[in-house]
């Protein structure tokens, strides 16, 4: 069965459909020896080359996968680092087809939930500003926070790259000059949580993302660990992003592997309580 070229390449993990459409328009993609056009339909039997690299479209494993990863402080969200620092990709499991795509980023000093998928279209929909996907963070503030400050942060503060605001702020534990808050925003601009608080003259001493859209960071997934979402969870996530997706059952060996990993994570999590 043939599919539109941008859809099949996005499913292979090369990027979003919109990105691939631009590659095709720029003449960077060829199919069976000829330059591709946007309306082309292809199948896994076609020879597709992108920027001189042959793309493997054979259906080894076309299942959409989504990983939860608990990023530690000190890791960076790039595939390679010239300074030799550890990257989040070095901790991920190998993938049979395509590549892992990070859904957004966290700066080197921020910990918590990162999502990775092999579906470029799903990644793009989660990150695109039009999706208004909520990001939820735990943040510890050093400095005095009053009601007027919280009101300003929710009404909107002008930053270097435009207006920013928190959709929700919930006061947590702590007192005096050290206090925890839970905040929610619907953008993924660089260091936006930190910059919003710093605009009010206070310091962010700790920052951790605990939710991205409908996906929460489980308490038993410790720092540096990862876990595959189940097919049902992946299907639910795709539908929340306006993408039709039926759960694709795991094979018996995949079910056993996931259960072993889940048991290991929960046992490790119990040791740290």
C-alpha cells in the first residue's frame, strides 16, 4: 500500500510532515532515481534517498513508540556535544527503525520528564505552539513571593522574546525565602519558567518537569531511567493530538520484557522511599 511521501518519511522518524514537505520542495529527496515532488506516493519497496542517504522503509517495526525519560541535572538535550558532556540520547534504548526524536527540551540544570518518540508527526504536534500543550513543573523559589507577584505572573510579563505567563500557579510547601510552587504553561520557549520568575527578582533554585500534556512522570521512574508507554497509552496520546491510532499489541516477548523492566523500576523506586 502506498502513502504520501511526507507521511511515510515522518513515520520513519525523519521529521515532521511539514519539515519533509520543505525538503521535497527543495529537491533534497529522490524516489527511484528521480527528484521527488510533494504529491508523490511511495511504499516500502521504493528506493528513497534524502540528502544522499538511502532511507530504509522496510516494515521491520512500524509501531509508534513513546518513551518516558527522567532527565537528571547535568545532561544536555542534543545528540552530540563538542564539550563531551553526557547527552540524554546516550541513555536511551536502541531502536530498530528510524530514530528517537526528543519532544521539546530541558536545559542542563532542569530535571524531570522528557518524551521521545519515533514518529516525527507526533513529535511536531506536541511541540507546535498551536497545540497549546500544557507543561507542568515543580519549582523551588529563593526569595519572597507575594500575591501581587503571582498575579503578575499569571496575567503576563514582557520577556525579551515576547509576553509570557503561567496558566496556573499552585503554592506548595515551604516558608520564608524558600518555597515550592507548581506551575503550568502552554509554551516551550527557551528557559521560560526560569525567566518568568527571574523577571520578578527571585531565583529558581530547583526546577523539575512532572507532566507534558497528558503524560505524567511516574514516581517509580527514577532519575536516569526510561520506560515505554503501553500501546493503549500511545494510542490515547495520539488521539489527544488529533491523530488516529489503534493500539498495536505487544508480542509475547515484548510484554515479558516490559514487565521485567517495570518490576525493576518499581523495586528500585521502593528502595529510595
